[in-house]
């Protein structure tokens, strides 16, 4: 959720050109209008504003699914008014959720017997899933410390600096210290050796990322598991592992089935995955699966009966739509193992097309790996004249939404652009993007280089020039560049 903010006083009403045939007066922007308006007017006003949003299909910043088959769209709309939490009223929806949990648990090689039921729950994306998994680890650790008569007020989690912000949210909201393994140039995921070194008696778990948001790379969960087993033997601890497979959980089983990252490793106690990423469902669905019932403390599960029957629940949210659960079940039975494998292989192939196209341009370093989430992260070999942020900004003119960002510590000097390859990103679009990037580079070559203010620094760290002096110097430099532009064939 984004915190709301108001606009300036000059922007307090909404005007709609096409809706003016229905209403002639403007509507207040931040207050409910006094009177009703025709439904056609309400539709047109909102539709006009939404035209300024980016095109989801061209939003290459997002891992989230932006296209589903029309048949699934129909199922989603048919269930749009069903509340997921009303299990007694909608028993079939509850059954479909349980089927999804078990299918995903088997996909992740959970050690289930023939008649055993998997332990897991559907969530609102991986953020809620991570909160639930983290709470389970925290409670298990606290219970163990209490039984041993030891302090239990300073829990911590060890993870890499490349984690998604939801881990920082969990740590802050639930008062757990987040111990981050710093990155380094050329190595943009958590180092398992350094991670295990940071583990202490207060560590509730080590969180490994299967598909880093920064460059799509899979962390070495197998090595982490082996190193942690040795440390647990030496110390007498039983520090477990959680795998954040938000992006990679629906990729690795189909592209790299031999890769050991899941419940095949004994210390992996829980896994989260985003159904709305490579699970191929629209935004709003995630899953968390536990290895066994023992890994989810019973005291975290609530039992409610006021909706008609005893309903065990372990969620942060209560009421939510059923549509995404139904959509996930549709995708699992519609595609099956073969279908998911075909989709992921196609994404990987299109990723290689884009990567090879960028390499041919000759001006980029590829930061991502071929094995991992199908994305291409790349940076300029020379950004002394123009940088990745300028490329990102200029690509917007072609409709492309390509993010640029700096890496976390200690690789913050590296800036990258990232293109996520989803199911709806075709080879044709990949080739078109390369052409448009070349156009942007050619245009940037004709523009003045970015101005960097050169400020003299005294030995004690104080800036000699005032902020006003620096501003004037930058303004003067830009004016000179603009005046000289006609004489220049290109600065770079």
C-alpha cells in the first residue's frame, strides 16, 4: 500500500472532456462529491485518468503476470464476489486452495507420505508468506530458548543485502534484527560462507533467495545447507533455512529439476513462492509451504467457528477475494508439468535473444546469469557521459518501462538496467526493444554529457563552495553546453 498524499491547491478538482456530456461541473478530487453522477460519467472520468498509466504488457520492471487466458478471466470474474475466508460457505474454493497447497508441496519435494496432507496456505503475495514463515521461525526459536531457560528477546535473521524489501518489513514490524551479508563487485547474491559465519545462537533462520530481484541469480542453497549442518554439529544449535522462492519457485522445478534447493535439503523448513509471478496468475496470490506440521507452531493457528464450522486459519489478512486461488488452480491443471516447462523454456529462449542483442550493441556489460530467473540485467561499460537512468527515462518515450537502480552495499557503485522476461514478452518484442535501445543510445550520443559539479574538499571534509555557488556553476556549465551544441557532433 502506498501512503496517500494530496496535491497542490490548484489541483483540487477533476475535469473530464468526454464525461462533460453527462456532467458540467467538476468533481472534488479528495472529498466525496455531494451528489450522485451517472454511471457513464463515473466510468469515463476514471477511464480517462487510467489512460495515463503505463501499459502493463510493456512494464518490464515487474515480475507480476499481466496476461491470462480468456477462460481463466471468466472464472476470475465469476468468483469476484466470493470471500476467500468464508470456508463453510464456499467449501469448493477451500478445497481448491488445499489442492494447490499439495500440488506445490509435491513440486518442492516435500517429504509427504501417500496419504499425508501438506502444510501450507495461500497468501496475498510473497510478502504475507514471508511474514508468516518468519513468525513461525521466531516462535519456534523462542519456545526452544524458553525451555532451555535462555534469553529470547534478541532474535535475528541472516540474509543477503540483495533481499526484497518485505524482509526488511518483517524485521522491523516483528522486532527481529536483520543481519545482511554485504555484496561485492561481480558477486551480487548472498555468500553462503559469510552467511554461516554470521549465524549465532539468536539466529532464527537463514533466508536464501532463489531468484534475486537484482539480477535473477539463484543463491547456492545446497552449499548453505551443507555449511550450516556442520556449524550446527559444532555448536549444538539447530539453525534452519527458509527459501524465498518468490520468483524462482515456479522456474527451477521445470528448467533445473536436478538443482537441490528445496525440501530435499534437510535444513529447509519452509518455502514461499509467488503465484502471481511465474505461477502465471494476476497480482494478489502467494503461497507458503512448511516441511512438516512440527515446523508450524500450533499456537500460531487460530480456530474460528462463527462462520458456520471450525476453521483453522494462519494469515495476517482475513477477508480477501477467492479469484486468484481459483486462477492458480486453473493454471496448475490447465498447463500441468509439460505446460509450465514449455512456458519457462520459452521465457529463457527469449531472454537469450535479448541478451545476445544487447551484447551485439557492444556497449553493455551483462550482469545477470543465464541460469536463474529469465531476465537480463545490464550496465553501461562507460557511463561517464550518460548513465543508465537516462536510458531508462528515454525508453519511456517508446512505451517501455525499464527500471534502473544501484546495487545494495557493498556494490552500490554499480548501476544496472533490468528487463524481466514474462510469458507475454515475445521474441518480436525482445528484438524491438534492442532496436529502441540502440535509438536511445544514438540520441544520447548527440546530447551534452551530464554535468558533474567539481567541488573542492578540504582535508577536514568541509566543502569550500556554498550550495549557491555550486548551483550557479552547474547552471553556467549547462548554458555553455546548450550554446555550443550546434557546433558539436557529440561530446562522448
